C-alpha cells in the first residue's frame, strides 16, 4: 500500500509538471488517502502486537 501511495504521488508530480492540474490533484489526493490508510493500519498492527504478543514457551 505504501508503494501505491508513492506511485500516486510521483504520478501527481509528473502530471503537475506537464500541466495536467486536475489529474495531478486527483492523483495526489488518492496518494494522501492511501498513505493515511497505511499509517492507520500500521498503528493498529503495532498496538495489536504489543497487546496480544506471544509469550515465551519454556
């Protein structure tokens, strides 16, 4: 998901340089949304691993 967010950001920057403002705006919005979803899922995963971590078996 992080790769997709970066790809949309790069696509948006290239579109902006070429003068396609609408496409650049939409692409950057999609990238921003994907980055937000990635960060939320990463935090949830971190909290879940801290709370429900495996205990050492002896």
